[in-house]
C-alpha cells in the first residue's frame, strides 16, 4: 500500500481483527454489488471508503427524484443510470479503488467475483443472483426492507443459500414495494451499512459473520433479533440431487 493508503486506512489497520493483512485482503478483493438503490447506495459508499480494491456496481434503473430521500450515493443525479451515477460518486470518494459500472439489470450471468451483495427489490433478481452465486460457490450477502423493518443474511458458500431460507417468493400483495408502502429514509442506510460490515468481516476473516443466521431489524421499535437458518437437503438450488 502507498503511504496515502496507509494513512487513509489507519483506523482499520489499528483493529487487531483486520490489521495490515486484512486491509491487504480488502485491497485484493473483487466485489459485485447488484442494485444501487436504497441498500446498495450506502453499502457501496462504505465498501469504497473501506478500500475494497475493485467494486462492480450493476443496475439498469435511472435515478428518480423520489430516490434521493434515501439513495445517498446519487447526489441529485436525476435521470442518470444508477450504476454510472454511483460509480462517479465512488471514484470521488476514494480514488484508490477501481469502480466498474454495469448499466443493466442482472440476468443470470456467471459470477467471477469474490463476494456478491444483493440489495435489489425484485424477487426474480434475488433468486437469479442466488443461483449464480451457488453455481460459482461465491458467498452472497442479501438484504431487504420495507417501511420500518429490514433483514440481512450471508448465504451460500457451504451454508444455507437464499432459496433454503426463502423457498418461494411471497404473494405480491403481502410484500408491497417502497413506492407502494413507503420506507423510512435512514433505514436503508442502517441495513446497507450492515451489508458493508458483513462484507468487510467476510473478506478479512474478522469476527463471526451472519452465515446460517438471518438478522431482522425493526427500526420503529428499536429491536433487533437473529434467527438460525439451515441448509436444506431438498433445496432445488444447493441441495443434494436425488439418486436416479
């Protein structure tokens, strides 16, 4: 690392759980973030600030004025593609990291990165990202939220995959979108920061991650709880195929 990087990341390096070795691991890491919306926005900013060496941001949507209440990475870039807008901010935030913008939605492409973060609001996309991560044996940090509540887990790579925990998407009327039901502005920041924290822990080997656990945060009542998840042998994505 350059003298500038050593100074920039000095507070990380002081942590015995990260240190210089962990910071080098962050610098060497390639991370894909699917979705630069409410969850992806803060996660991306903290990943870039933390010194993750190569961040790929993927999103096919454009920035709308109603996004700016919570999607803090876009800086009033109304009408711009979200991946490109986010990349511009991240490059200004930390010139020591490489940022690649992919201005379209995830579509079952192969995963080649070390870690994937999924902050999308589409169940089809969540299941597609999970299948790709399981096929590549790459861990997936996934989060979701609505109104005042959010959840986050670390899936796959030997632990329960997303489809183990959520075998089927809920009925459409049970999970309204943010546009339909609203969302508290700071909540995506809380969950997005948690996603970035889990990413830093996973990449550096620090602490205990959310493998085989699902964390649920209720911001309205200031309550957080964790439930245990289990890999399912009959999971159609990561389970053991039945003998022929």
